[in-house]
C-alpha cells in the first residue's frame, strides 16, 4: 500500500501552485480570464471528442459492413450451401470487392493515424519547448521547515542514474512508440514468429506472406531495432532496480540514524532492528519477485491459449476454404465433362449430317454424269445435217470453166463496131435467181 509523507505532499502542493501560476500567466498573455480560458479549452475538448466519435462511428460502420458481407459468405461456405451459388463469377467479384474494401479501410485508418501522430508530435514539441525549463525545477527535492516552502539545499542529481532510462525513452520516442511505428497486431505477429523461428529470414518470409504490405527488408530492419530495444530495456530495468535498492537502503539508514540520534545509546538494538528490517525487505522483495514471476507465467499461458485458439480458427477457416475449393473444382469438372459430352454429341450429329449430304451430292453427281453421257451419246450417234441457207436451185457444174455473161457481152461489144448510143434499157443485166425472187 502506498503511503505519502509530508515531503511528497508538500512537493505535490508546490508543483500544483506552479501549474496554477503557469495557467494564469498563459491566460493573461492570451488576453482572457481564467474562466474564459478554461471554457475555451473545454469547448475545444468537447469538439475534439465529438469529432473523434464521428470518425469512430464511420470506421465502425465500414468495418460492420465488411464483417456482415464476410459472415454471409462464410455461412454459405461453412454450412455447405454451395448449391445456392448460381454464378461463381459474381461470387468471386463480391469477394474481390470485400478485399478491396478491407484494403481501403486499412489505408484510410493508416492515413488518419499518421495525421494524429503528426498532431501529437507537434503538441509534444510545444510542451517540451515550454516546460523544458520547468521540469528540472520540479524534479528537484524540496525541503520544508515549519510548513513553509523554501528552496532546496540538496544538490540536484547529475542524471547519471537515469541515463539508461533517458536513453530508453528517447529511443522509444524517436522510433514512434514501443512497436517502431508498426501496428500492435503486426508487432505481436512478429514476436510470435520470432519465438517460433530461429532465423530472421524465415520470420521475414512468413510475415511477408501473411502481410504483403510489409517487405522482407522492413522485417529485417525491425529485427535490428527490436534487439536494440531489448538491450536498452534490460539496461533500464537494471538501473531502476539499482535505484530502488539504493533508495530503500538510504531510507533505512536514514531511519537508523534518526533512531540513533533520538534514542542515544541503543545502537545494538537499532542494528538488530536494521537487520530485521533488511531481512523483512529481502523477504518481501523475494515474495514480490515470485508473484511477478507467477503473473508472468499466467500471462504467457494466456498468450499460448490465445495463440492456440487463433491457430484453431485459422485451421477451421482453411478447412472451409479447402471445402469450397474442392466443391468449386468438382463443379467445374462436372461442367467441363458435360460440355465435352455435349461437344462430342454435336460433333457426331454434324458428322452424320455431313455424310448424308455427301451421299446426296454423290448421287446427284452420278445422275448428272449419267444424263450428260446419254446426251453425248445421242449427239455422237446421229449424223450432222447440213442446214440449207435458201431454197434448192439447179447448179451446173460446168459453169466454173465458162465465162460470165457480162464478160461475153464485153467481148462481143469489143468485136462489134459502135453504132450510136446504147440504150440503157437494152443493156444486159444480171438475172435475179429464182430463190431471191421470193425474198423481199
């Protein structure tokens, strides 16, 4: 049980007075009264609280929507209702949409977290800039006399004892937290795989397979950071334990000195009391260590149980996914088999139709060839008759060697003397053949 003495109470009262004075100074510099300053701070706090609730509500609605969609799909796959899925392409599109929604939620949450961290660092820088001059003064020990606050005559500590603690917290602050800027779930997964695997490459590959947004180089750098973190943490714990031991021993020695000054010559009794107190302190310390170890064991057992449950859930999910894949595979195989059977039937039907058409065309060709052969045979058997160009007339075969009538008249005219003009009607003309007379 923690009991505060007058020293600690006076120190807290002194710090409270300094803080009140600082608040009044800031309000005066802003040109407002303390009530206005407090009301503005309260209004700012309420506004930030409402904004935080709105952002949490939006994030919760988005996560709830994704979870409801996932639950509906898991119910279909878990209870073997694969027959209700009529369109696998639409089902696949819905699953891809759910995955995109999850990535979008993670991206928006990461951006909001980075903005909040930037605001946090800005406020922390302002606070450090303003209160760096006051923190050493508040950390000094304050002595009191007759309940009046006076400056401490004890020199301030050099800071050699808190060097390891300061290094640890500076390292954590520079790293962006106890997870090196990672999410708590990702860091817990890293610790779990680090406890299972011996090599860093195995841890990096498994984390990269589980979380594709984290590369292998990032995991290796995180491993180096975690080693440094553990080293600084052990140094910090050792320094704190050393400081506690020195404080307890100093406190016990101070009590012994006070008791010696008050009681005078009872040194032997005080030494025995000191030894008893030291033994009691050691026993209490051992009991405390045992309780801490027991609590640590319980914590480790709880973590192991949680990991077992998570592993069991993962196995169940893998089983469901494998069943869904097997069902999908069998469905696709049956579908392909039916398609193959249908194609074979269609192929046979087309082949039979083609054979029928080929036979029909062959019979038609045979008939046509037979018909053409008959026609050709008739043409060759019958002699060709000469077609007459006109009516039949008498032909004298001896006329080839005889002159024409016009030539005979010319020769006769050349022999006979010319006696006057020759009448045109008396001029002999060629006779019109008989076959030409009937033609107009």
